[in-house]
């Protein structure tokens, strides 16, 4: 995936990684966010590459909050999507 391709994404994107992820380090993943028009970046504390398994409650809370935010944005007056 290139930054140019990321820039063409037209949907909300959440990049969610474990703070201790050595396969997809947060510092590297964070570099992609400025290239995604509706991109957000979050980390899961005390988790590595399998953050969804290591900290499922935190992972689920963050994903659900992101989805709720997307739903609110989609329902906002004037939204053409």
C-alpha cells in the first residue's frame, strides 16, 4: 500500500495497534494516518501484535467508539454519503 493509494480512501479508517507491537510498530503505523483523509490512530496499552486477543475489552471499546463516531458523522445534516 502506498501513501498515494491511502489518500484515495473515501471511508473512515481506524489504525489500531498494540503499544508493544514489534511487527507493526506504532511509530511506523502512525506515519500512514496523515495520508488517509478520514484516518484515525489509536493504540492499545500493554498489548503487542495480537492486541485484539491480549486486551479484548480495550480493543472492543476503541473499535465501538470509532464505529459510533462514524455513525454519528454519517447521520449529520448535510452529509452526502
